[in-house]
């Protein structure tokens, strides 16, 4: 059964929460401009790789450990793992916005962190099962990417949501694996996504901040 704590976390991760997630494409805008993502199949492949081999799983591991504490060291590690300036900006700005808003709502002292660490530090007090927190975080990340693709590939609403639906088992499995993963499991091998983020930094015509 969903608890009030679940609903609180869903609120924090929803598009309505003022983190500005809608302004960040995680390099997808550059991939669309280059023709690497042109349809639902291309989006599903691109997003699946980001979730499994890129920032998705990496951030889930960081979040998993942030739920247990040591957030200062984890935030330093998260910053060191960013592959380029825009990725750092994306995680830093959203994390700071989340910490600031949750602190304003709850009266807690929450310093600005990169997004996965910020979510972990804020959500630790909710006492939710770790896999629930990780799954909701990954689903929110994937959902934001899908919404960007729906508008700018463009895809139909049904096609985009079907991609997200097909990735749901992957999200669940990644959450389960990340909940048990040591920090030694951190790493990224989503080179196409990293290159897209680098290309976006010098893209002359763009809508998104990353």
C-alpha cells in the first residue's frame, strides 16, 4: 500500500515540483538534432542505454548510498563523476532546487547537493524501502526524457508513453540492483550519451539548457 511517505516522494519527483527538470534534456536535444534519435525505436535504445550503462544506474547507486548518510563525501564523488560541464550543471541545479524547496517546506537544513545525493539526503527521513526510492527516481528521470522526445523528435503521446511502459521492467531491475551495489560498482559506459552532452555545449540553436 502507498503510504504518505510514498506520496511525498512522488510529489518531490513529479514534473510539478520546481526543480526545472523540463529544461534539461541530458544531451537528447543534440542527439535529435544529429539524427541519432528519430523515432520511438531510437528513443527506446538511447534511453535504455542511459539507464543501464550511464547516469541512470550510476545516479541510482549514489542515491542508494546517500540514503544511508555520508552525503558530503558522496556529493564530492558525484561531482567528480560528471563527464562534462553541462552534466554537472544539470545535476547541480536540479539538486540545489530540490534541496531548497524541500527545506522550505519542512524546515529541515538541506545543503545544495547534486541531484541523486540531494534526493537521498531528503528522502532518508521518509524511511521508505530503498528499492521504492530508487525505482521512483529512475522512473521520474526516464519520464522526463520521454516527454522531451514526445515534443521534439516529435513522437505521438501514445508512442512515447509506450516506450516508457516497455522500460518499466528495466527500471525495476535497475533499482533492485542499485540497492545492493557497492560504490565500487560505479561507472559509466554510455559514450553516445556523453558525446551528445558535449556536442550540446556548442550547439548554436537549442531550447534546453543541457
